[in-house]
C-alpha cells in the first residue's frame, strides 16, 4: 500500500476520533489510528526511513490501553 494513503487514512482516523460522539467510537478510531501508525513504522523501517522509530513509538504506548474490535475488518493487512 502507498505510504501517502496510510498517512492520509491515519490523519482521517485521528480527526474522526476527535469528533466522535461517544467514548466507544473515539476509542475505536484511536485504536485504528494506532494500528496504522504501527503499519507506517513497519513500511518505513523496510524502506530504511529515519522516521520509522517515531511512528513505532507513537503506536506502542496506546497498545495496552486500546482495543480495536473487528481489527481485521479495516481493510489493512497486519
């Protein structure tokens, strides 16, 4: 997948989280954004990008506090 698409999707999920009408939806959108941050970090690391650790660090702290129901239904391979 194109990194620009991942960046865009990540930003949209963060916006949706900020606008979520409920705590449950906010957590779902935030968890999906965290999943994408992990993916972005992996792709960047594969490409040798210096920014990879930043994305990976961004995703790591949120893992323990957020659960993503239906993670496999987002359309993003792990």
